[in-house]
C-alpha cells in the first residue's frame, strides 16, 4: 500500500486535523466522542483538552492509527457502534459524517441520548448550495461525483444551512451557531454587500455548534 494512500483513499482523507473547526471548541471538553475519527488527526490536537477520548471509525486501518491517540476506538459504523458506547459524553464531534449516513436524523437523536446534560455537539457537512455544484448541474449537466471532496461519491445526503439546523434541532439539540471557514477578502466584501446572503452559495461547508436541549 503506497504511503500516500490508506485503503484506496488519500491519507489526508483520514488524517485531516480540521484546525478551523477545533478552534471553535472550548478549552475543556470532558468526555469526548469523535464519530468518524479517521486516523486521529482531530484527536491529536484535542488530546490535552479532553479527559477521555473515544472514537468510532469504520476503516480498520485508520482506526488502528487512531488507537495510538484515543483511549478507546470502536471499529465499525456509527449505527452499529452506538449500543456499545459507554456514555454519557460531554462533547460529540461529527465532522464530515452525516452526509455518509442513511438516516442521520436517527443517529443524532441516539447520540443525544448518550450525551450529558448541556453536552456540546459539533457537526460539519458539505454545502449543497455551493456555486460549483449549481454550475455543474445547470451548465455542464452533471452532478460531478469525485472520489473525495465536496461531491465524494460515498455521500448519501446533501444539506443546505437550513436543512442542517432543522435536522440537528429535530434530533433534540439546540443549535447555538452555524459557521463556515474564513472567506477570502473578496468573499468577505461580497458577504457585507449582500448582508451575508452570498455565503449560502460561496462556502464549501457549514458547521453547527449545538447543545443538548
């Protein structure tokens, strides 16, 4: 297996540390559950801020690497792993996970049942209204699936900002804020001119911070 690959995917697919998302988390995270922990990129940056780190990862090769960082790594799907979780958790992360699930609403609701009072949920998903997708559908006549990235062919769900908020709140969480990665200078100017409306079409991904309600 080439060093640049991990089970057919680029290593970066499993090792991404997501610094733009981690920066939004509080200093103390208590018992943390990282759903889709990959090879532990996020866990490395959070190890000192969490009392206990638990990960779920369906890719066995990536999970084996994550075991060097996390206290416990469950190898399997989130749906199959939920019954064996030893909660409650103070922080739950679902970075680039919900779009891969058949029934993300049910998973979020079950995670809520395993969350401590006031627990924090942080999720991220691709933006279904991103302009390149609209361009490809309207101009090129294709959805434009790829092996990785915005239109990864393994994605089963597509969510707008509004869809994400509704899904999370219907599962029993209260959304406190929805954010995106920092825009370019031109993007920031356009957001000011459109009172933020342009972000719906420019940003690559949305993330939502929510609390157990």
